[in-house]
């Protein structure tokens, strides 16, 4: 035999030689070299996972030297004895289409998961909230099915348009960290009560600074004005550094912290933008044109509300609504200097103290109207009058030293954005009011890199349009006659109450179990019967009778000869054929050893190698051959009723009223480990189990769920208000049904 054909260790890939690479046989039948066994992670006491098949196997406390050598491999003799009872290592996937498919990719989830806030972490009055999406709250009439918090939030993000997610992601990436003069964005939060997804940001304690009594700005008030003006400019500059243009501002956008410093609340900027869009939408209708009078009235209305917007941004919003402006040849682009217009208006408004007078409003509107008519003579006279007005106002408040401030504020009100100053220039000019340039050489403002092609205006972006578009989308999807298409729409239909259901009535007492097999649904009940239902039209097909006690559990076997297996509280186990025509008598039946002290069968599970496992009131787990009903083995260790059993990947899991979950090797019935033994005081009765590959789920009488992944407890959560009697695990989806009458998906 050539060297490349030599058998090798599946871990280190070294050929076995009997000296350095010694083959040791594990209980599952696979062989691993002795040195690799020493280095394998041992997350459970007395058990390891076979690196070849990942089955949990018993590991001797003395180490791998006590495991048998694989003499056959050392002799290069293939084959060997084969254990007929060794289970299949990988279970078949009998469903090509999961019941609740995940509608997003792993990459999509990883991009957003760091921004998702827990549903119980937000106090509404302590933060600033901006609605950015909506989902089913689960409280609608007719909703049978409640998806979990994460599912609803992720589905809401997935259903957004790509442009909406881009704008949202830009804000989150830029301002999730602390930024100069910008309220930090905390993340995304879904309110399960109203079904709204919110963008959450910090809320400064003292709120809107205009609510405070600023007092009159006399000559000594120049320092107060300068500090406020500089900090507002710094906030706008921080926005520009991230490639964003506000486009509109109002006094509500600025907040005061505990130390009296000003911060810009981006949520308020976006809310202001939405308010402006609503006003613009009501001015006219698509295809219509408005005249100078209407545009002037619109500007007056906004200025009277202390809402400021530059002319080019306002015209852009009118254009997006399909509303034209008569005699308007104004086609200026939106630039970073568009925000300089806003800063100039706000600073002049602060100096003016009261709301802008009608005279001020007339000045502003005249600039826009005459500028849009390209009347250079009229514009020149308007700007001259404006300069005189500003000079008089600033001279009265701060004295004759404000000539440079007067010039730059008027320059910011130029109709052409290219002629305006930038926010950084305004900041420098205001700073010179309190610190002369010759004494300020140590300070250098690192402004934004003003790439005029890269700026994104927030007020004309998708985040401002999102609220109205989301409402229109909901109305479209709520039209009658819309049918579910595929599994994803089916889940959405369940959560929104759009998919109808049917009650299957017939049992005379509590239903204790459900199983699906052979195209039928089987239900067991305290009424001592097992009913068969068609999955085509949900009609009742047949009733299996013969049990003399309450039927506690039911399972199905989809093999060449499909079977339904039921167990009762008297210890009876019945095997029913599910071939048409259905028979009146079981194919086979047998009983546990009867003992009046115990309550018979509580749980059933079937392995793929033809064995049935029962959990019983006598605290035992028993293995039965489905071929002849003989008892093949018994597992002991639980201190109370064995209430749940599950089989997966060569391991038998058993849960008990004693609050523990035990793991057993199917090959030799040895105990691998005990889970939950140190948590007896905090955990109640185990009611159901679900296992899939490396994940184990246990549900409890107190409504809690514990999740083990790769043999380590990953999560414990309280998800129901009552006992969780059933659980199902399908891929990454967890379904639970509880005494509180709800079904939840996580």
C-alpha cells in the first residue's frame, strides 16, 4: 500500500503509526489519534464531541490511553465489526421549505445587528425618537401568530427601499459614536405596542434652548451670543464632515446639555424636514404651478414658525412634488453653503429676540422672488436695504465692532449658494468677536472636506420621505384580495392576521400532542383517542381507539411502512399503520411493567435506527425495538418524572420534573453529562425539548427557555407568562406554545 493510502487521523491528518500517532477508538466507532484527543475541547464533564461525526461520546477520566487501540488500522486491514445499533449521524431534512424562513441573509443581519436596541431598554421620555418604519404589533384582531421582536425589526429593515437603508445606515455609522455638538444616535428600537421602528438618539436634559430666557443682547451680551453662535456652527460643521447637509433647521433642533452647551438633534432635523414636506405637499398638486404670491406666503409661514430653509432646497422640494414656480429660472444646486443660509437666519433671529417682524419676512421673500425673476436692479436694492437693516440691528446690540459679522451674515443670504460663505467662515468671524486673531494663533479649525458632489441633503433624502411613502405602501398592501405568495408571505400573513385558519374540533378533552407524517396530522388527547386529520382540506379522516388511559404523547415514523405511535398514562404503547384504509386495531401494542405508584408514559421519541424511547413516571428512560416491542435498555438517573425526550445526532436528551436535562449516548446508553443541575433553585419543571445539530432547547413550567449551543449555555430568557408545553426548532427558528395561549417565533 502506498503512503498516501495510509489511514490518517481526521484532526491532524497524520498517518497512524502506533508510536507517535496512536489510533484510539471512540464509542461512536470513529478513530482519532491519542495526541489529538488530549487537545480536544472538553466543554462537558466526562464527554467530548467526535471530530469525525460530532456525536457526543463518553470520555474516560483517565484520558485517551484507556480507550482501545484500532489494531485493524495498525495492520492496514480495512473493515471490522460493525455495530448494527449505531445511529445515523445526520438526520434527514424532511422539509424542503421551512415553515418560517428567515427573510434576510447573514450578511444583512451582521450589518445591522450592532445598531439594534433591545425591546425593553428604552424609556420614551428620556430619548429622542424618529419613526422610520412600521411592522405588525401583533395586537390586531385575527392574528394567531406572534413573531418575536428581532424578527419584526429585521423584516421591517428588509422591506425598506435600498435608498432608505442607505440614508439610515449613513446616519447610524456617522453618529453612533460621540460627535462634536451632535446628539449621539443610540440605534434602532421597535415599539411592540404601536408597531413602529424608531431611530433613537440622546435627548439633552434641558431641551430647546430658545425656551430659556436669553435676556436682551446689549453690548456685554456679545460673549453670550458668540458662544451660542460658535457652537451652532460647530454642530453644522460636524454634519458636513460626515458628508451630510441639513437643508432645513428650526430652534427645536438645538438642545442644551447640563453645562449649557448646544447640541444638534438629528431626529428633530428630520422631523422638521417632514413637516416642511407636508406643508409643501399642501401648497399645490402635481403638474400645477404656483406664482410669486404662493411662494412668498410659503416662506412667510415657515419663518413665522421659526423654521428655516434655503431657497434652492425649497424649490427642490417643490420640484420633487411636481409643483412648478411661475417665472422662476432659479436652478441653483444644493451645496454645503445651503446651511450657511440657515445659520444666518437663526443668528439674526436670535439677535432680533422676538419672532421676525413682517418687515424682515418681506425682505427675505423679496430676495427670493426678485432673484427668481433675474431682476438684478431689484436684487441689488434689496441687498443694500438688507445690509443697512443688519448693520443697524447688530450696531444697536453689540456696537460698531461687528462690521465683519454684518458682512458675512449678509453674504450668507446671497441667492447664489456659490457666493455664500461656509459654516467654518461664520465660526471664525464670530470667534473674532471675543478673541482677537493675534491672540488666537494656537487654535485651528479643521473644517470639512467640501466635496460639493458628495454632500447628501437630509431634508430631500429618503428618511424624510419615508414616513409618507410607508403609509402609501401599507395602504397598497391592505387592498382586499391580496393573496400570500410563498412561505415568507405566509408568515407575514399570519402575523398580520391576513391568513385564515380552521379549528379542528372533535376531541372531548385536552389535546396532549401533535405529529405530522404520511400527509396527515395526528392528535392525541386525554379522551383516550388519537385522531387523524387530512392536511389537504383539514377534514377528520379517522380515529384510533384502544387506549384505556389518557394518551399523553404521539410521534410518527416516515419509513417504508409509515407508523403512528402513541403512549398513555397506563404505560401502554400502541403502533398504528397509517396506510389507507386505516385499521381499527393497532399493528402492535405492549405495556411497561405496571406499577400503581407511577403515571405511565409521558414522552416519546424515535431514532432512525428503529428504536423507540419513552420517558415515564417511574423516572426511567427506556429503549424499545419497533420490530418486536422488546425492551432493549434502560437509563436511570433522574429524580422525578421524565417529561420530555428527544433524539439528535447520536445523542438522547431527557428532561425531567427534577429540572435537569441529561444527555445519553445512543450507542451504549452511557450518561454523557447533566445540564441545569446547579440551577435547581431557579429553574422549574422541564416540559419539552428540541435538539438540532449542536443546539439544545429546553422549556420550563415557569415560562422560561434555556438554549445550549455547542454544549455551553448561551441564553436564558423568559418569553411566556405560563408553562411552555411545546417547542420546535427548525434551523435558526424557535417556536414555542404556552399555557398563555400564544405561539411565539424567535
